[in-house]
C-alpha cells in the first residue's frame, strides 16, 4: 500500500511511532482510553441517545442469565482478541462492552456526518443504507442465505436481513456470528421478532458451518479490529462457506478518506489508544489478501465520507 493511501499517523511513520510510544505509557494510556470513551458518550447524549439509561436498563434486565446458553464451550479465544480495546480492559468479553455497544454504534454514525444536522436515527439509516445500496448495485443474482461475521449486538445483521427480505417473497436465512457471547446475548434480546435464523458463538476463522452454504457473507466494521493474518484466515473461511458466485462484502474505515487522513491529532491519538490493530489495518492490502486466497476482486467504493465497501466474488468454476 503506498504512503499516500494511508494516514501519516498509521504504520511505521515517525508520527505513528510517537503516538504509539504515548499509548504504551500506562498512565497516559489510562487517560487516553477514558477520553476516547467520553468523546462517544458526549456525542451520544448531545443527540438524544440515553447512553447511561440504556446501560442501566440492560443491566437490570436479567440478560446475564442467558450467557451460558449462548456460550460455545469449544470456542478458544485467539490472543489478538484478548487485548484491551474500545476502552475496555477485556475488550468485547464483558457485559460493559455489550451494554454500551448500541449507543456507541449510534454515536459512531453521527460522527460520520458530524457537520450535518442529522438525528441519530437518520445518521444510522444513512450509514447502513450506503452499504446496502453498494451491494444492490454490484450483486445482481438472488441472495437467500446470509452470514454476518462479527455481528456484535446484531444492528448490522438485522438491517441487512431486512434490506434483502423486503426485496423478496421467499424467506431469507440470515445468521449472525460473533466471538463474544456477551454481544450475542444482547443481539438475541434485541431480535424481538426472531427475524434472524441463528445467533452463533464461534471464531470467524473456524466457524464450523457447512461448506458452500451462503450467497453473501459480510464483515461490517470488523476488520479494523483484526491483525492482517486473522483477516486473511477469515477470507479463506468465507471462500469455503460461499457458494460458487457468492459474494464477500466488507465495510470499514477507508484509509484513503480525507476525513480519516486529516483527523486532528487529539482524535487520531485517542482512536489508536482504543484500537490496538490500527497500524496493521491501515497498512494492510485488503484487496490483495482477498485475491491471494482465491476470490475474484470486484470493486472498492467510498460508500460514505469515512468508510469504504469492498466486494469480491467466489469463482464459479
């Protein structure tokens, strides 16, 4: 990846190394991660998202009792998943992360269009819609079986399922898969009408799902949380799971986005403090990795000011 296609604060540049030294200094890191968290909380509550109330409601709901039912005892957690991120010492493996994921997701969408007077509902609809519209433009064959990898609490999964279901009369089978049973517990509770066929606790690199059983696999805002080697292994698993002609679709931060490249120093420092694999992500050639495992690369589209959608297809032969 050329230097011009990644932010100066990522990779092995001097600025990036300086930021990383700050992050590795424990007292400074502790302050950074709390400040990063406060940025999201303030964005949410300024825009009518009741962050603290949402947390308290879930904490009092008794959802904790569902954890054992959703946990797959055969799952092992890779090292990259057990490091602190998103300002949580246990990453996604805790109730705090799961209880705050919904308001954090809504706040993230607001920050994409922070200079526009959007409600959080409108920002969220635009974020999801920009991805869905790109899929509709490039995927012309029917989609009936969908796997959403790294589904978190299911916001992406439900939106994607409803997008395809409203276009077809036959039932769409959609599965949400995540490595955090805490997130899946919240996803299952949010899925009040049981629209999603299954919520699965599994490692994305080894899902245990049958060969050639999906038409579309998505990773929505997941790959920036992964080292490149894990991403490549997930691509290899997706190739196994897709039917010939099936599609792999990714939406995530766009290294070439002017917004991303020109983040103020305070913001990119705070972001890197909660995203341990940022350097890996912003210097990783996603398109080349897809092709290296056997996908036919289709396109990369700047689907909104901060994010890109990358599409590839499993060969038909």
